[in-house]
C-alpha cells in the first residue's frame, strides 16, 4: 500500500496461481472462474486447464482471456484425464503459491487472502473447511471443528481429512510431481498424503472458504458406478508402499478387505480391539446379514 494513494501495490504481494481443470462443463466453469476473479486478493493468475472439451469451452475462454490478462487457457488436444489436466496448470504456474478449484465449485471471495495471510513455512500446506451445497437448497459445513487442526501425514493414512483442495507453495506441489496420472480415484487424497509425507505437517482451519456443489439433494442416496472404492484403496496402498509400512500397511489391507466385503471375522475382531473401534465388527456383521438376505431371496 502506498502512503500517498492508499492503494495496494500488487508487486509487493506474492502471486497466487489458481488452476481449474474442466471437461465439457462450460456453464459450471463460468461460475467457478468468476468466483476466482471476484477474489479480494489482487495478485492472482487463473489457469483454466481443459481436457479436450467440445462444448464451447474454447470459445468462452478465448473471449475471457481477451478481456482479462490474469486468465490463461491451457488445453489438451485429446482427453488425458483429470490428473494430467491438473498438472498442466501446476507445471505452468508462475505464482509463489498455488491452489486448485473444481469446475463445479466456488471460492468464497476471501479464500486466497485468508490463506496468504495465514501462510507459515512450518507447514507443507494449508486447507480450510468447506460448505456443501445441495440441489434442494440445503447446505452443510463439513468439518465440525472450532480451532485449527495441525497434523502430519499419519493423519492422512486412512482418511482424507484435508478436503479436496489445498493451498501450498508451487514448488512443493511440483517437487512431488503434481498429481499421479495413474490414479483413477482418490486423486486428492493421494496427492495430499504424498505432500505431507515429503514436506511436513499441514494445518486445517475451521472457517469455510470453499463451496462444494452437489447435483443431488442432501438426503438422496447415491450409488457410485465409477472405479470401485476397494480397488482405489488397494491402489493407494500399492503406490505408496514407502509410506504405508508395518501395522499401517496391515491395517490398510484390512480396510481394503472390509470395503470389498472379504474381511474375515478374525480380522474384524482383531482390528476392532486394536483400534478400539466397534464399527469394524459391526460392518462385518452387516455385510454378512446382507449376503445372507441375498442368498435367501435368490
């Protein structure tokens, strides 16, 4: 801020790169991009990474880039998948810091300024709470916390507690190779785990600074037909054998077995006692009940 004018000098603020991956969702993309352009933090660049869209995304982006020099358009000529598309932005970023945004979600207007203000080199990355917004108009603040949470990579071994988007030094994300293009599901979890393992603890704030939009009602049950969760968990373990060692590897193998309903009674009892978590034996019994009901019906 200059003393004479009271205007913030952008050159004194670190640049933040925001990457948005998209594929054939131009109407949703417009909302996401606008939420970034509406940030109260001025020194940003927006990297829209297009995975070979054919729905008018290119025309929209050409018009937007002509209007706003902060916006850059990167495009795959053929479909490469979400991870490769995100990496387009990560390895093209010129900012000191970097953050991601899904093309169907939004930033709150102060997300970037909040995270820049709270940056601390002791942490590998920062993340925030988020608000889930459903198609029926209902909403929910995801994490029930009142104080900031500080944790290391071990807190990410069996659950992604870092949300779907984080804020970090661009070099940190580049150092680990960005997103692993082999990953078919749980891409965010895999990346944050590797980032925390390589660069140290992370911090999660209780304030929500992100809106996650869902195309279903809050009480609507959804059945995913994508890559099976048990397969994704197995892949996560296999890719990161340097991180999952000893009992952690054994427990993850049990989680995989529990997910595909192949866990034994003895395994379920063992981990129920070891983790003091009755949910594992309860899940085993429920799985058996469902299986028996299926046999009776057939």
